[in-house]
């Protein structure tokens, strides 16, 4: 099995003003200075510049929560990869379930956004995951296979080193419910199998795949002990410095 550096990324969603961003990061930076994993924070657009200034030279990498597929143009309310790159962004979340659920994101648009990010040197965190009804009907594997194949359509093998996948069962996001560690690992193994089918076993072994779905300080050790789980995409637990730091400390 390839050696994979775990990555914990905080997804702040529509939270944190600039003032709150400064307070959170000022508290977080000293708490994670000895982190054994890669740490990123994905901030709302208005806080990216402030975050960039604070975390420069620290262990924390800068991320954004979405990116448009076009370089520029008449796309009111959207933001381009060049704009994010200019602000010092390294990672960008693509295809989060909330984007799929509320804003019409599809497998095809996820693919276009991922390609746009890669073309400008950004590292997409590509999200896949099933709804509760899909899990209950036994369709989990079919859903994540479809979403993963769709997201990677036309992406070259040499781009894989810049991609992270986040498996986030939609029913476990912000609900306090968590897939069992065994269930999460099994589904991530399916996703890794798709990468292997598309690009070969070595590529699959090297791909970092996070779990996103109410990961917290209490369950992180159990989840991270599983062979296929390489970190987490963290929502609520990333909004308080001490909670986020405790979670990060649980990654060995």
C-alpha cells in the first residue's frame, strides 16, 4: 500500500466573518503547529484574504469552498480559479453535497469545476456520497461509483497527485449521525476501486480519500484506524479552534 499523508480540511460553509476568521485562526495556529497530518481550512470567499495573511508560514493550508468552470464571463455570483489562485488558495472543495442538493450541481458540472481547478494549479477536494434513501435501498456503491467516474472523466493520470476525494454520506452531514467506521471504510474501498479501474492499482493506492460526515474528536481515532480513510472533511467541528485541534490531534 502506498504511503498517504492524511489530510484534515475544515469546511466552514457560510460561517465566519473576517473578524471571526481572525479570532478562530489566531487561536488555531498554535494548537496545530505540531500536527502530524496536513491541515487546511476552506473559508468563505470574503474571508480568504484575511485567512491567507494569518496562516502564511504556518502548518495550515488555504482552501475555498467552490470554483466555477469558466475563466471569466457573465456568471453572476461565481468565482474563477484565477481569482482564487491570486488570493493564495491551494485547495478547493468541488461537488459538496450541499451544492448538489441546493444549487443544481451535477456529476458533469463537478467534472468541469475539477478540471478548471486543476488547470490553474489548484487542488480539488472532490466530494461524493449517497442520500439516506439511496443507502437504505442498497444503492450506495452504485451512487459513489457513478459520481466518481463522472468526476474523473477526461482527467489525466498525472493530475491525480493534486486531487483529494471526500466521501461524505449526505445523511451524516451536520446531523450528528456518522457511518460506522467499517461502513465508511468499505465505501471508500469501493471509491478507491473505481480509481484503480480507471488509472491502475498504484494510482488507487496513492489516492487520498477523506471521510466527511460528522467526524469529530470522539470518533476520529476509530475512523482513521481504518486502512482506506486518509483524513476528514470537517464541518461543524472546524468552527471552534479547540474542537478542530482535538480532532487533528487524533490523527496519528
